[in-house]
C-alpha cells in the first residue's frame, strides 16, 4: 500500500516579485469600498466627514455634539439645529493575513509560495500610495510580521520576511481572526490568503473581521494536485496538520465524488462570503500569478 502526505515541495530560487512586475504594480492602487461608519469614504486615501476645511454636508444636532460646529445661519432660516460636516483624509490601512499552517506546504508550486507572492504584490501596491501596510501570518495562532510599512523603499524588508516563512502546525483560523480583531479596529482592508482547510470551518473567523467594520477580501488558494488529484490504487493518506490516517482505494467514482465535494466546498465559501459583503476570489497555484493580480483582483475590485 502506498503512503502519501502533504510533504514539502521544492521551491523556486526566483524572487517573489520580479523587477519587471514591480514596475507594472507601480501603476495600480488598492481600493476600499466599505462605507466608513456611515460617512463619506473614498478609495486609496479614504475621505470621511470630520473637521478639516472642506465642507461636505449637514446632520441633525444631538445632545453632546460640539456647539462650535452648529450652522447658526441655517438655524436662523429654519429654526432647527444642524451640525456642519467636513471632509478629511484618512489613511487606508491594508492588512494581509497569510496562512502558514502545514497544509499550505503542498503542491508545485506550494500554496505558501503563491500566498507569499500575493502578500508581496498587494503590500507593494499599498506602499506605492503610502497606505499603512501590515502582513501577519497564522496557523494555530496569529504571528505579527513587519509593519506598518508606508513607502515602497520598505519592500525589501517585507520580501526578506516573506522569504523566511515556513509552514508548521495545524490551522485555527478563528483564534487568529479573534486575536487580530481584538488588536485592530476598522475601517481598512483585510485580505485573508488561505486554503481554508480548517476542520473548524471559516464562518466564526470571518465574522470577527466583519464585526470590526473591515472591508474583507478572501483569496482561496488550492494546488492543482488538490483540484485534480493524480492518485490511483490503494493509499494511506496522512493529514498534514493533525496526523490523522485514512486508508482508501482510489477509484474513478471516488475521485468524482471528491471533486463534487470540493466544488461544493468552494461554492459554499463563495456564497457565504457574498451574502455578507465579503469579496471572494478562488485561484489555483497553476494560474499565472501576474494574471491573478492584474486581471482577477481588478475584476473583484481590490485593485484598479
């Protein structure tokens, strides 16, 4: 009986981002679509109603509001109290959470390598426009990475950090998301890059992020070997994260059932996200990385 497991695959010596691709990323910017606390919100450097010099709108006066912001001219005409609202710039905070659990160390290229490239590209786009960029990783718990970073001169620091990342241990997305949400308040963009192969599910984790008023993007990464397994015969399968064993005989009907189950899982995650305003993108590690960033992420509204 053959035995297989999610063992490490050889990685490329190529840089995560080529100089040519970096030049193309210079022309892009990240976009947040979420309305900030019910106020005006723009894109790269969001604009919210605050106390700068550019007038935006009025709202009804409430007890406890700053009396200095009352529009007395409007009161003279309508005999009602209204507050002046103004526009001010707000930095866009961009957080990328990268799954480094053991299941990500699978495929050619590995899912982790693909995720590193996604994190590097999105972070660089944010740095070009002086957004507040952070990258953190999670497996059984959340691990803080470098940041915040605000200029593209810091990309080498980030690439060095990403290059050294390794996969280890089981996945606890809910614990990681809770830890992140406890330390960070929205608004801002959170991009979760993962295979979402967590036995405890994804719903609780993503609810933590929604509750903090983040604009949440999910990038679901699977390897080609997981999408279309090149397996036959009698096998002993080992779970990469908890060591569970399963002895099975691979047949054509079993492979078809596996593919239907996988498709149902992808569809379920996509629909769950869509129903809650989360932006979902699925990709295979065989999909050209540049196409994912330049086409799919543009289509999904994360970059423009």
